[in-house]
C-alpha cells in the first residue's frame, strides 16, 4: 500500500490555513505540524515538550500546541489538544506539512479501506 495524502485545513488563535498537504499516518500516535505552519499561524508552542520516539527508535522532544484540524472529506473541524511541532518526521520531497496521526483518525472516526 502506498502513502495516502489529503488536503488539510488547520486553525488556531483566530488564524486559518487551507490547502496544506497532509499524510495520513497510521503508525503515528499524534498529529504533527511543521514549524513553518506553526509560524504562519503565529502559534507559540507551550513550554511543555513531549517525548516521542522516531521510527528509528531515537527519543525526541518537541513542543506541543492545540489545533483545529479538518481534512478534505471531513464535515467539521476537530480539536486536537496535543499536536507536535517538529519538522523531522515530515518528508520535504513530498511536500508534507501535516501528519495526521491516530489521534486525528480516532477523533474523526475514520474507517480505513484498503483496496490493493
């Protein structure tokens, strides 16, 4: 199975960005945004950093923010209280700006369908 990308809208602190490229990542527990997205939204990450493990097993620490998220097929936005701000997991070649993790998939009650 290949990668699944969707267009994503994010909102926070009265600011809104649309048309971002999001990767649906069932291997990620949390949603991630890049630092450029956080900067455009003028978000100030909390002083709280969350420890997480990269796919290579390395421990990392990233600031967190609260964010409203809506993918292209969603009817409404969902609020995610813990979103990591970190560029490391994003794939620059594919233009990823957002990784939609299991937190997002569970909140939106997504049903995954595999046809290949």
